[in-house]
C-alpha cells in the first residue's frame, strides 16, 4: 500500500511516520519535496509543480490513494489526480475550505451558528457593512490565510479605506469580533462509505494569531461537546469528506458554540493524539486511506500540546532533558520567529 501526499510540511511528515507503522509507504509530491519535513521521512518524493500534468499523472500511477496535507491545492491539480485515483479529502471539502465565505455559508445553511459576516469586494462595501455592524470586526482575506496572516482588526472609527487597501485583496470577509470565552476544535475521521468517528475535543489558546497550546479532552459542558460533535458530523457528511477534518469554534459565555473555520486535514490542535490517544489523528487518517477500520479514540488522562516556534528553540535542550515530555521536531532548518518547528506533548492529569 502506498499513499500519495501532496505537500511537504510537518503534517505530511507525521502522516508518513504513522503510515509506516502500519506497513504503508508514503510518496510525497510538492514543488519543494526534497529537503522538506515530509520528504525526509517518505519512501519516495516527486519534486514538481502542482500544474505539471505529466508529473501528476506519473505520481497518481505510482500510488494507491492520494491525500493532501494542505487545503490550498489548486482545483485543477485535484481534477487531474481524481481521474486516476481516489483523492482525500475530496474535491468538495477542499473547494469549500479554500474560501471563507463558502465555508461559513455552508455552516449557516446547515444550521450551525457563525459570527455575522459580509463578503467585501471593495472599500465602499466595507463602509456599508461596518455601518451595519457598528462594533469591532475582523477583516480576513477569503483565501490562502493561515496562522492569522492576511487579517486586520478594525473598529467603527478605523480608517476603513486604509484597512481594506492594506490586505491587498478584493476578496475579503468582514466578521463581527466575537468576545469568546474559549476556543475549541473538533476532529472527525470519515471513511469512503460514510462511517465516521469523532475525537475528544481540544481547547485552544492562540498567541499573535498562531496556535500556542491545546488541552484535551476539553473540559466543556456536555451540551457543547454534543453541539460541536454534531456540527462536525453534519459538515463532513455535507462535504462527503474522505479523510479527516477539523472544525474550529468559538465558545461564548461558556455555553454557545460558533463556527470559525474548517480544515480538511490533520490539525495542529490534535497533535496531542500522538501520545494521548489510543489512535493518533495521523494513524486514523492512514487507516481511512488504506480502508482499514477506525482505531479507538479513547484517551489516557488529559494532555497538553505546546507548539515550538522558531523563538522557542532555545528551550529544546531543557525539554529534551525533562521526564514525561514528548518532544517532536520537524527537522526544519531556519528557526524564524512564528515558524512552527515542532511541538511537545505532556500528560497533565492521569
Ligand atoms: P489557522 O492557522 O487556524 O488556519 P487562520 O489564519 O485561518 O488560522 P482564523 O482561525 O480565522 O485564521 O483566526 C485566527 C485566530 O484569530 C482565531 O483562532 C481567533 O483566536 C482569532 N479570531 C479569528 N476570527 C475571530 C473573530 N471573528 N472574533 C474573535 N477572534 C477571532
Ligand atoms: Mg485557517
Ligand atoms: Mg484558524
């Protein structure tokens, strides 16, 4: 069994490692597949552009099934690959997750609450929407944003023309600013025949728009866990997901759950599952791709995951020397500020 992985980052690396444990090989396809976190541990790599049709067809013919470790795969790339092999997470899941208006519209249509939002395509539209919102908001480019990049926080007194211009895009979403009491994420694995399995939820803290820490299983009201679990199931069914998908939510007043975004791939807030769950998110994805049964998602106590960004790398020797801390390093060179270099997992309650 060989799984093909589009993308060469740490998610592909951790998937390739988990797959290897199940006797499954990984073949990476990316423009920078050599000298990359995923390429370093894969059985094979193809270094080619996502629009290189011949290379894509050769890649598809060399593997049994294909997945993507990032959601911004060009639609054309997927079209070509899906003519040859089954593709995870599926065209519909990728297409929806690639655009913030599409994903929020789907959530709303499924009866899942979202922050109020407006599609903004010019500065005049922003003035109109801000007059309607009349409180703090957040502007985000509709496509390609991650780790809080391509976002600006605004208030009714902000210079709206400047804020819109600074984003450098005319495809923008305005969202109301949610005074959340917590952020939670839910992760589902869904097989090609529609069976699904939801992991225990994570509670997430961000710093400067980047995930800093996750604690799981989330100590949340049963009704919130039920709402999030049902929401991620509804979304996965509507998208005919094949693979894994995370749902990021805001929680207000400790009782209301609001949709923020989906990511149809393994998610940073579930890295704790590597040691903290009977089956990690990467192993579960490998099982789904290989058409194996789901593994158990029972957990051992409560776990904490901390990201290691470039600026944290001086702490690594101490982390390596401490008992009970599982250190994961992605093998990246160039420890820049804000760049995800690794993470640690630790059990916080037995
Ligand atoms: P990711 O790296 O998770 O893909 P992203 O760049 O796609 O992130 P978001 O998840 O939309 O961006 O936003 C990043 C963080 O900014 C959120 O986790 C949250 O902490 C904050 N944030 C985003 N939107 C809102 C909002 N409407 N109200 C309050 N806070 C928000
Ligand atoms: Mg995102
Ligand atoms: Mg996010």
